[in-house]
C-alpha cells in the first residue's frame, strides 16, 4: 500500500517535504523519480522567489529555455517560476501545458537580417501591433531609442503603439537612464523599459536600489540553471521498517528515528514563527503540514493546477520571516 503525504509550499532546511508510507520495494521504486521531480522544480521555484523578493513590483519574465538542461527541464522551469511569482515566460509551450502567460520580444539576429534598424522596428510593429517590444542595443542603444521615438510618431495615425523597449547589454542602469530621457523628451513616457542579459537577483536588487528607470527584467541563465546554487540537498531516508523506528548514524548524516509530522506555528502578525519536527503520534499546536494526498496509488483529491498553487505560494511568500525578505542578506 503506497501512501504519500506532502507539505505546504514553503520549506525550510532539514525538513521533510514528502513522507511515503509503503512496502520497502515500492519506496525504492518511486524514490528516484519522486526526488527528481521535487528537487528540480523546488530548486527553480526557490530561485524565482528570491528574484520576486528582490523586485516585488517589477515585471519578471523567464528567459531561460536556451540555458535549461534539456527542453523538458525548460518547460518545467517555466511552470516553477510562475508558481513562485514570475509574471510569465518566453517558453511558448508553457501556456498550453500549464496556463503560464507568455512574453517575448525579438532577437538581435532579426535586426541584423534587415540591415536597417528602423525598417526592422517598423516591420515588427506592424506584425505585432498589440505587443510591440523592440530590442534596441544591437548597434547603438541611444540612437535606437531615437528611432523608436520617430517610429512611434509615424505609427500614431494607424493606432499602433510601442509597448516597450528592451536593453540586453552594457551598463543596464546607465543605459536605462539615457533611454528614459530620450523617450520622455519625445513624449513617450508610457513606453516601458525592459532589460535582460545575465542578471541575477543581486544585480536586480542593486538596479532597483539605485533607482534605475527599469520596469521589467528577463531572467535566463541565473534562473533556469540556478547558477550559484545548482542543487538542493534532497535525499530519501528510511525512518521506519517492519513497525520499528530506524536511525541512520553516519557522521554528518545522522537522522532522528521514526515517522514524522511537521508542524508550523505563526507569530502574532501571521508570519511563520517556527516549524516543529515531531513524531506522527505527538500532540503539537499549529498546522500539520504533511497531509495525505495519495492512498493505494490513487489521488485522494483532484490535482491542483499551477494557478491555484501560485496563489498559495504568493500568500505564503508574504508570511516569510523578515530575515528572509532581502536577497542581499542571503548572498
């Protein structure tokens, strides 16, 4: 008999995420794939949550498919980052697969193929009149911003609006200041500035702290590879066998014996206070996080969609203690 118990959205170090009650052979059979699924998406969602903490109000878009370790990983990463608070992804298949909103701009190769930057901008705007985001750093960023102003004037008679420009290289903060000045002087304060190019959460936090006029960020390599912390230390541990508690005593890897329950308590403001790791028959105040979701190999409730999980994750993100709410402190 296979029973699965899962916990709430946010986990803390050295806590059980999933409890499996089963015969030994069944547990060994499901262990690799269960850890693979839990580990990867938890890792990427954790990284995404750090970006959202660093940029609580900005548009955040997953740009990482090209850097992901395979197309399946890129698709699952798009799901994980949206659940953790990103606004969407450039991975188009994530929309039909999980309902994740998709975003996109253009490539430098698109600009280069035209030979004339203004012509490339104009063609793109006419093909995508409802979502015109122009990449302006292929040659000269400031000069391209001036071309955007000229094009915006020319397209007004056709009711085609330029939504945003994207900067993908150089000193993004300084470039954004110059581009904002050019757009504003041209009368286009409503055109947003979106940046990308190897950003991590610390650089995003710095740009925001410095007051850079940036409205959104495209995050790729640092996110989908979780470049600075490419794994979580997830492991399967046998806690009970044949009705008897079991304990591992390995140096640095010892475990407490017996099947566990994890209980979360809250402070007066409603934020997480602490978690208590207890045996399943112990009485503790607080919320028991390991709840049954599968019995006899069948779900006990309908699977939640990504949007529902996203809502719960957002609510719990706001319950994190103060000392987890600053990306710089977690460097």
